């Protein structure tokens, strides 16, 4: 299998950044007046974009486990109304709560996304907005950092357990290289091969993502 060149890796990163920006643009349509938590915020650029584009937002808190990412956010984006914290998304808690919570490109990296959704939604005030995204076709076999696979039903079921009512949905599609599928992975995870075959029959060599805006039941 050919190794990716630096140029091809740059293209993958650019494509991923474009998908992520589109998710923040979607979230901007539904956030309400009040404060906002961006949990697993990465380098803070998405939270900064929301602050610039959404005048109704008050204080913004960004949380991420990466010291490097939060260091970048603190250096470039922090101000009196916007602060960043190094913390595990599975452990972070603020008893004061939030009117808005976004978590984009997070769930697929977690071993227990159900626990994360219930814990995080517990910080959302009644009537508040929660926006999250996840791939809804298999992804663990093409990204070794992904710890969970989802279907559309799975993602919506996670939200329903946390008293979240769907408001709107964004669908995105991204192609992937067939060479990223390896026999070794399926030998160790034979059930995943059946999932991949089913997905390929329906979608080809494409990953589908959903970003959903929910409102917490009052």
C-alpha cells in the first residue's frame, strides 16, 4: 500500500477543516442568547469563529484534553469573555450550566459516547441548544483513533436518552481512499467487515456525517 505524501496529508487536513467549519456555520444558526460551552474545542478557532459571528452569545468556554491545543487557544483567542481549560471531556463539569453546548467531531473518539452525551447534556439548561456531530457510516476501520461507530439511529438514540429534541440536521459526505481499508483490521474485528460491506453497497467509498441541533426538553 502506498504511503500518503505530505501533499496528500495536507489535502486531507484541509478537507477535514472545511467540514468542521461547515459544522460551526450550521451551529451558528441555532445558538441562543446566553453562554456557550465548546467541549473538545481543539485549538479554539471554531469557538472564536462563533464569537465573531454570533452577537447574541455571552461568555464562551472551550475545553480540550490537549495541552498544546489549549495553549494555542489561550495565546490567540482568549479574552475576558472567552476562556479555555485543559480537561478531559468525560470529566469536565460546570454546575452553573450553559445555554448552548457544541461538541463537533468528538463522539467518534470516545469509548463511551452514551456517558458523554448524558453527562454533557446534564450541563445544558432546559430549553438550551446542543449541537453535535458524528460519522454515521463505519469509521473505525479507516481511522485508528476512532473508538466508536454510529448509525443515524444510534446518534439520535443517544440524544433521546438525554431529553434532547431534534431541531435541524446537516448531512455531509467525504470520500476516502479504498487503500485505507486493511485486511488485518477485519481479521481482528470480523463483525466490522459486515458493516463495511453494507456501507459500501449503500454509499460506496464515502463517509457520511450528521451534525444535529437539539433543544433540551423543558
